């Protein structure tokens, strides 16, 4: 590498433990493998993410259309104000980037609070998406495409990194997202279902099958090992009015306690915290870990659990990498791709909408009886998975060295 390279990791979502783990893995890997790289981070909630030591010394900027003040805004007047500011910023940045492309400086139209964004956009050599699964009809992908549009206008290279992509269920997403995918320098896809899904579209950009970058996240090795039999349950709060999920998991918790297990309830998001506290109120013996715990600590907790029940994808990523058996409760197609990549027993994957107490107990018993075999299989497959995860870094290094 001939000179320092400056990269902006775009649109890291900061209110999900899995997404924070992805960001930590990217930063760790970039710093270790790429000499003289300077990293900037665009975050959905920079005020929150900056509290972690892993982000010390890294410049963090908000999205151009800043959502952190809009979410949970208690005042209608303030909400209107923030939305107006967001629309103004989105329009002015688009105008600014067009003029900048033709070497005309109109920085004066950018609000003072967003001047740092244009300074960083001027400096960087390329942008790289934070790994994840946001380019699909399940999420609001417009925020992500917007920063890619700005980068295209400014002639900055775009790398789509360790993603799950699709499905595109609407006419607009089927037409719009592939346009931007074709503007990328290269794309790495973290599981085979997304990789095969992209083949349906006319994507001219080179696409590589890798694995989730969070497989490279180091756990907290200083965390004391839990000596008792323990099961960790990573929950997902779907705000179910009938409390079906809550009632079923209560029965599972009772079953585990009756069989001599301690139980951890793990929340990966603020929204999940409410449900975690509800479980704690049901039985004070339950240990809960609310959102805000460092992902490295959560991975260590999974490591020292006998097995986990996972309602979030990165609970599976964290647990499987340390060879902890899991029962998956999936809510999106991306789970299928991860399970397939891990060559994991399909009997240990359930659908969120089809949960049944007795069925879960039967599968838990199967998991317990098969535990040694499962651990051995995870030990074997993990070596291959981590090599695929590191392929993300190798491809990035090759791009930088040839740039």
C-alpha cells in the first residue's frame, strides 16, 4: 500500500448488539490487517456508539438524514422540526454533491451541524457498507441507498461488505436496489441464500460468497466462566398483543429450571429490554442482560452456556463461533442461509410464527442428547466459516493494493 487510505463505514446501526458486533469486527480487522488506514464511521446513533472503547479515536458522524432525534421524540412540534431538518439536509447534500462533482464549492448551503459530514466525504478514498442485512423489503433501505447516491455523484468507490441481500418484494425495490448494486466495486455476501437470490438479477458487479464478519469478533476472555448448567435465551420482542411468545418461553424456562439449568435472558435491542424485564418479574432467579452490554461480553456468556435458544441472527453467529449448540427461532429468510452455511441440523430450527411448547421441549431434549456431536460438528465447520469471513478482508486488501 503506497499511502494512507481513508474509509467511511456507512450507516452502522447502533441500537442492536449484533450490528455493534459487526462494527467492532470490521474495525478490529481493518486496523490489524490494513496498515495506515484511517477509519470514519457513519452511525444511526453516534452519541450512543461513541461510549464504547472500541470507537475511541474514531470520528463518528450521524446520517445525513439524522434519525437519532426523530426516534422516540416526545413532542409533535419537535418531530416536525427534525423531519424538516432531515429533508433539508437530504436535498442540500444532493445539490452540494452535484456541484462538488464539477469542482464548484457551495458549502454554505450545508447546515453547520453537518459540516463535518462534507469534510469527511471530501477526504475519504472509498466507502464500505457496514455488514448486515438491510438491503431488503424488510427494512427501510432508502437511507442506505441515499449515501450510495452521494458517493456515486462524488465518484467515490462503494464496497458492499458481508451482506444479506433481499428479498425484494416490491416493484420499486426490484428495480432500484440492483441499480445501486451494479455501481459497487465489488460485493461480498455473507450466506448462500442471498448469494443465490442475487443470481436472479442482472448484477454485473463481481459478487463473492463469504460469511458474516462478526465471526471474527473476539469474545471477552476475562469474563469468568459460569460453572453451573446454564441456558441463555436471546429474545425478540415482536410486541405480540396476545403474548404467545412470552407464554411459550415461560413454559420453557420452567422446564429448564425443573431440569437443573440456570437461565439467562439476553436482550440485543432496546425494544427487547421491556420483554426481558417482564421475564425477570416472573421469576427473580432469571438473570437478564439488557441492551448496552458489550457484544464481546455477550459472546462470552454464550460461550459458557450449555446451549442457547436464539431469536436473533447474531446470537447464532456469536454462539456457533465458540461451538455452543443452539436452537434457532427464525423470523427472516436470512436465518436459513446462515443455518445452511453452518451445515446445522434443520430439526433445531423453528419458525417464529409456528411455535409450540411441546415441540420446543422435544427439540431441546434432542439437542441435549446430541450435544457432543453438535459441538464436534461446529468445531469442524467453524474453521471453514472463519476462513470465509476473513475472505472479506482479503478481497478488501486486494482492492486497496490495486487501487
